[in-house]
C-alpha cells in the first residue's frame, strides 16, 4: 500500500458479511477497519444498561450529549469502549442488534456517531462498514461498495455464527429478525440504508468470503 490516504465504504444490510470482508481487506492493505455498527451497538448497550428505552428519543439525545466512546485498535482489532468500559464482547446479541437499529433512528445519536467516524477516518487510511458510509459519512470515499445477499442467506450465516459463539438460536427467529431490521434500517427518516449513487453493488449470496474479498480488492485496484 502506498502512502496515499484512502477510504473505503462498505454498506449493506445486516448479515451480508460486511465486517468480515472489511477485516480481510484491511489486513491485506495494512489499513484499519472501523466497524461503525459496533458504535451504534455500544450506544444501545449503554442506553439499555441505564434503563433508557431505544424509543425514548429525548433520553437518547441526552445520552448522546454525554456518552464517552473511545475506539481503540489492538493489533488492528477494534475495541469499543464506553464510559471507560470495554463492551466489545457484550454487544453481539440479537437483543442489542435490534436495540442498536432502533437507537440509530435518532438524529442526535447519528450526529454524534457520524462526527466521530469522520474524525477517525481523517487521521489515516481506513475501511468503514455500516449503513450510511457512502451516503453520509464518507461521501468522497475512494471506493464505495454496497454488499448484499438474500435475507435467507444472511439469516443462515447469522444463525451459524450464533451457534458457533455458543448461543442458542432458531433459524426462523433469526430470519424474522433479519427482515425486521432490514425494514427498520431502510425506512428510517435520517440516512436510511441504501446504496450511494456511485456505489458498486456486490451480491455475495453465491460467493465465498474469499471471492467477495477478491472482488472488493479488484474494484479498489481500478481506483488507486
Ligand atoms: O452493522 P451492525 O449490524 O453491527 O449494525 C447494528 C445497527 O446499527 C444497524 O441495524 C443499524 C445501525 N447502524 C447504522 O444506523 N449506521 C451505521 N453506519 C452502522 C450501523
């Protein structure tokens, strides 16, 4: 990788493999991967632990004004720290997935998270994955990818991931969660999930992870 400052935006629905692919691309290029979903999850985690409902816009707005969130990278791996506590391992539950999606509708929450993400991406070359990276956070990104897969395939991947992590899961419930979160993320008023006009749509339904990573690297080659 040369010294040119580059930014890569990977957006798409939950379970499309954005985070895993972004990790692999970041490692290949020797740049950092910022998982912006982890930030919304950490925010939701803090809201729930303070008894603030993800639907309480005023409570969320007040929390957005005072929450302390730090992103650290340990050997390239992101740690998300809220009010001094590393919550990275506590935010990967179905409950937090949905609460993060609901909290992320609030304007004050989005403004705070987007501001942090933009400040981080200015400091060095990065790949960011999320829902609004290409449309809001990094509108001038070197490469924008919209990574998607069918809801059934995404539910299958999530389901297998939950089992692997030793959590209980029922495929039908996972699929219902995937569909509900897609709906909530793509119909919210502020910066909903949608491909940027200049994003390349990559459908990973029939791709292995390695094939998806190759596809992204190839798209980048054409742009740097
Ligand atoms: O990528 P994820 O599943 O960890 O994201 C959790 C939720 O956070 C997602 O359902 C919507 C929200 N989110 C967002 O609104 N904008 C982002 N850039 C990333 C996530």
